C-alpha cells in the first residue's frame, strides 16, 4: 500500500448526472499541488451497502481517504453512519456541534429542525473538521494506524473553505506533501498531436519533470510537471525542458498557461503600436468575440464587419460585385478584398478576414462544407490569402471555431516572424 | 452481480485536475435516460497496472463497463492494450480502421503519422465502435458471457457522437433499459431561479413526472422527467405538466430542449420573412456568433458591425460624432443610433445594437462596469433602447454573454408579442 490518497464522492445526484463533479477536480488539483499522489477517484450513490464496498477497496490501496457528500440532515445523507458502521465504532453526540448549528440557524433567523441533530453525531474517536460557512461539519479520523479519513460536505464552496482552512494545515503537519508538483502548459497551433508527440518523443520518457501531450479543439499542449521540495526548485527543473520543447516546436509554439491565440496576437500588436480590423463571413463574429474576450483589447482591436450576406460584403466592405459573381464569396479573391476593405475602412494596420462554408448546408462538389479562405492585409498594402479544407465531419461550430483560431494563428505567425527578424537588428 | 453499468474514466489529466470530468456526467445522464442502473464511477490514470486492478473490481460488480480515454496515438494511451492484456487475448490489426484514419488525415491535407497505426489495433473478438469525427475508434466487446465492454475516446465531442450513433442503438438492441426515462427541459429568460421556483412550487412535489429547477449563466430551466415503458407513454405524462408550466412562465418561457434564444429569434424572423443586422460594441462579435451558430441563419441574418472603437461607430454605422462626444459611447442615444445605423446600411427589417462596459477597466462612478445599453430599430422606423446594470462582480466574459443573450431576448419578446397579437386576427 502506497502513501497515496484516494477521493470518494458520495451522491446519487452524481450518478444521475444532475450535477458535474467539480469537487473531484478541485481535490485533484489540490492534491497535485501538495504533491500527494492520488491514483483513484470513485463516485458512489447514497447507499450504505455500496459505500461500504467502496471503503473496503479504498482501505486496501490508499492511506488517505477523502470523502465528499452525504453529510446533510436528510435521511439519504448516510456517510457518517456508514463510516462508523464500517469501522465498527459507535456514534457519539458532540454538544459543541449542536450548539454551533443552533447558533448558525439563529443568525439566519431560522430554527434548527430536529433532523439537523444527526449532524452532531461523529464516529467515536473522530475529531471535528469545522465547517465555518455551513451546518454540516466533517471529520478528521484515524480509525486504524496509518489510515486517515477526511469527510467534507458536497457543497463545493463549503468543502473548499474547509479544505483550505483545516485540512491543508492538518495534512502538512502530519507530514503529507513534503514535495510539491508544479506544472507549466505549453501550447501549440498548426501541428497534430501525434506529429508533435513524435518530434518530442524522447522527452515523454523523462521522469522529473514529466512531459505529457494533450489535444482538444485543434490545439495541442505539452504539460511539463516537476516534483520538488519547493516551487522555486520545480521551476528550475522545468525551465531547461521548456526551452528545448519550445525550440522543437518552432513557430507552432504560441504560448503557455493562460495565453490564448487572441492574447498573444494582442501582445504583439500592442508592442508594435499597431491595430487590427476584422471581416468575418462564416464565423459570424466569433473572431471578434475571441479578440474582445481579452481585457484591454480596445487598445488594438478597432472593430470589424460581419459580412454574412453578400450584400453586406459589398455595402460594408466595398467588395466588388462582379468578382463576387465570378469567383463566389468563398474564394481567394473575396477573402483578399474583405481583408483590404476592412483595413481601409477602419484605417487599421492589419485587416484579417474569413470566408468559408460552415455547413451543414451550402456545400457543393467544388466548394464543400469546411472550405475556408483567410485573408490578411498588412501595413505595406500587401495582401495574402490562405485556403483550408477543414472537412465537414466535425460539424458547424467546430469549423467556425477552428477557422477563427486559424485566422488568429496566421496573423500571429506573421507578427512573430517579423519580430524575430527585427531582433536581429540589421 | 446486478444488471448494472459502471463508468471508468482513464486519464492522468483527470487525476491532476487538469480537466473537469464532463464525460462522467454525460454518461450518467444518458444511462439514467435509458433506465440503465449505474452505481459506480471510477477515475484512474494512464497506468496499466492500476487500470487492471480497477477492471478486476468492475467485472465483479457490473455487467456493462463503459471506458473513456486512453485511445489516442501517444505512448501513454494504453486502454486497449491493457484491456487485451487483462482478458488475455492478442491485439489484431484492422485494415479498415487504418484506411479510415489515413483518409481522415488526407481530407485535412495531413499525413498520418506512424504512431496512429496503433489505433487500428483491437483486442481479438472485439468489434469496432466507429468514430465518425475523430481518428480513434472504440470497441464493443463481450470478452466473457454476460459482460459487455464499450470504449470511447476521452474527447467529449467524439465520445458523445459515438454514444448516440452506435452505443445507444446497440444497448437497446441488447435489451438494456426496459423502462426509460424521458425528459424535457423548459427554458426561461428574464426571471430568477428562486422566483420561478416559487411560482411553480406545487409542481416540484410531483413524483411522475418530476419537475426540477436548474439555473446557469442567467438562464433558468425546468426539467420535466417521466419514467415509463416507452417514450410515447412518457411524453403523455409530460405534456399536460409542460402545458401548465409554460402558462405560468408566460413571456419568460422561450423554448425547450435544443432551443436557444438565437434559434427562437431565428424562427420568428424566418416565419415573418424578416431580416436582422447587428451592431456590437462591448460584446465584440458575441451576438453575431450566437446568431450564426444556428444552421441556416443566413436566411435572416444579413451581418453586422463590430464597432469596438468610436471611430468604427462613426465610419461604419454613421453614428453622430457630436452625440458621441456629448453622451459617450455607452448611452441610450448611441445605442439607438447604432441600431438604426446598421439597419439602414444593411437594409434589414430589424437592427439590434449593444454598447456597454464589459470591464475590468473603463468603468467610472456614473458609468460603472456592467452598464449596458441595448438598441432596437424596427420595421416602422421605431427605435427603442434599454438600460441594464449587470454589475461587475461576475466578470468580463459573463457581462459579454449576458448582454448578447439579453439583446436577443428583447427582440424575441417583441416578435413573440406581435405574433400573439396577429394570432387574434383582428
């Protein structure tokens, strides 16, 4: 049995999918930060028999068991009774808990109901884990040598406060979490997970720090996680690995941790005192939305046009009606005219455009769903356009999202390459 | 061993708290809807030894084991190998999977990397559970009599599609889920959860169907869930309750299930053969994005202007520069001019505008963060505007989202009231 922790979330509402298990994620993050290994999480309903089976399994493989849920006053809240029964000890009433609950109700102008009385019962030998914001206290209990049990209510805000106020100091004092885990997430765009994993393959075998790939929504990430006595030492372990991985990633690497494509583009523009305007067709405002999700984006993002209909392309962007008829709205020609049009109308340094077919309807043999053109007009009146085939199989909202991200990425690469060149200071 | 299902989510990222386990909630909801009992959920890392221990436990207590995660192409994706090892059968390469993956990569203009090859390996005797949107297929496998295993990738969109397309029909055909739960989600805007719950209080005590309130992101929902032998019978139980709840909800009720404010507005516009243009400041494209998330929105949404900077308000919408200086961009006057401006420039039936302060910066004592004006210009050249104080405490993206939804809701109420009047056919 290893010195590891295990999380058991008790609640039939979790098994019905009525609520999302945010408690499990919170505890997982906290245990990782404390450097306490944690290999299993279990969800079980408010059922004494099944909870006892889960406890039997957990006691065999973990030294710290953290339970959430089932501490309330209603008849289906059975965690404490079940624990006492499982370890075969009686329940003992704690007058100080009863007093505390009575006062909390009084402060809210309510009377404690008789059912709350059971919340003052704890297994013999267990200590109170105080709940400063709600009525149900938890327990800190060592029912056997080398086995610690902590219980929390299922309400996330109460659980989190109790964890921070009491559980963390207690665990530290008991010698848990001598080492912490610190991590950094590197983010890449324009490369598949498998291709990046192959490029960095030898790094995936490192043991401290570890490197692991993740992918979602077209973005690929590498998580570097170091285990050390302190965050400062962990950072020292991470730094050289991060440097190498960024080298390997090249232009595909775009940022770390809280960075997004929109925030990185924003930093480049702000540094260069440049501005941006957008012209969107198939993304319908999604590109503008990403840009303006960044606080302070008004410093560089002047605005844009959602030229969803062809008439809007003509009236708001000055796209040529003949070209529209000849090439179609989804074409290199129109992408370029949209980018140049918004740049000139808003007087911005850059104009960035997207026109494509998000589907599900509107595709043809020569212009299928998922065909997208991105246009970029720049400070020397240069205009470029790029063609993408995103395919139809992932659906409309995926195409819209990936198109907006890809447009941002094109501008990012342009700005990055330029700044790298400028750094040479010829 | 009962005829119940069990969910095992595989992924070290879950144990580190890097991601929230939305897959477990989705599967829990789905199993509840199918009426398949489900008593345990387990999370375990990408570790063959520990996964085997979890499998051993699951096989003892459940007849249907649903696994998510660990099907990717990287070396730490080990679910399939571990399953084959656990049940002591060899892995077999499926050429049709290899072909499918190759084609998917080709369609995106990429080459399959050698590491993807392992995704074509399945345990001997297992059938392919096709993945129409991603590369990793799952398996449908009965490694022993009376034990069924389903595997899914960890990517929620892929997993959900595979579940709906293949797993549900398979399970139904195998006789799982004799009694089903059918539910309907009624959606409301412009009323607080507590206020709605009080209005419908007696309904919350019903037993079949049950009625339960939910709230998130400013939206309030009532879930009506009926248990019955068939969906048809469940619908009969739900229908009269739904009718009453909609009566009580009045104009605050806007739709059910897949309906969104944007889709409902779209239906009204399409029915009336009318069109819409938008002018957005603080939402930066979020309103356009919501409208264009609806397939077919090009039938009524002509486009819009993201007039983030004041200059864009003047040049693209014809907002009066003097009024801007006098009243400020965040005002009734400018909201009205933006709505009228986009309506006249795009020649649409309706013009809808948003101008406000999303924060965190930019607020003043008289115009605090969270102050938002919505303008609506209509077919008889009528122009209205509305003021909202959304407060700053929930943050920028919340203000942006709630502003866009509120704008849609204003237009929805206008269109709904008109159509109710028209139904009278005076």
